[in-house]
C-alpha cells in the first residue's frame, strides 16, 4: 500500500490571516509531500507496506529513522490539516468540553496548558492533546516529527489535536513570534473534527 498526500479540505488562502497562503502552499505541497514520498520509499519492499500509518507508528522500531521521521511527518500533517477550518474558533461539543473541564478544570486552563506546551517546545516539534481510554485528556509536546502513537513518546493515548511548531509552519508570517502563531491557531481549530475524534477514541 502506498500512502498518498491528502488533499486539503479548503483552499490555501482559507485560513488567512492566521495562517497565510504561501506558508500553506509550501507546507502542504513541499513538506508534507516530501514526508509522504520518503515514507513510501522507506517501507517499499518491507512488511510495513500492508500496515496502516497508525499500525506502523505504534509498532515502530525507533532506530529506523527513515520510517520514524517520515511516518511521523505523514501522520502528523494529515491530522493537522483535518483539525483546521476557515470557520474555526468555535467550541468543542458537550462531550469533549466535559472531558476538558474534568481533565484541566476549565477550557481556559486547557488552552493555557496547550499553549505552554507549544511555546516551550525547544526547536522543532509538536504540541498535542491526547485522549486515553476512558476519556481522560492530556497535553504534551514531542520533538521533530515524533508523536504519542510511538512507544514511550509524549503522553501516550491517541492525538486528537496537534499544532506544528516547526519554523516552516509559521516563519513567513510570524518570524520568531511563535506565541502569536499559537494564539492564531485557536482561531482556526475545527472543533467538530476534534470532537468526533474524541468520541471515536475515548
């Protein structure tokens, strides 16, 4: 099975001014396309060709850097595009909001914790909101293209919200102002998609 670069469910300029058109063109068409092609090359002729990306990452030989980096890059970006929306900035559904309140005390506490995880990730990486079996939520961050599906990485559970804090995700528009990028991200979150993932994985 070859993995394919997913099409964006919106136009490149749909997330402006929070995420600009040129960044989206490069981020999706160059970076994500590169991870996709390199992942296919890394698994070609191996037993991993018949696995889903979740199966690949959850049973990963962490010393296999080609699959680790490119498989993570493929999965992380696929999730990222799907939790963004031009009409974002709304609210989680009642079930997810209840879980957020239970796990963090309030939505504002969650937002603070997630923003801190994204802002304090040194160098390149991701911030995550993950759900554990039973519905408990946890925030964490991971380096590079690692994610919590990988054994011993991050907070475990299943990632339902992720923010890319590699410089290629924001530097054209925000330069070194990562906190401004993080604040803008909350204006384009597709909470409907995140809520559906929560219901499916909790």
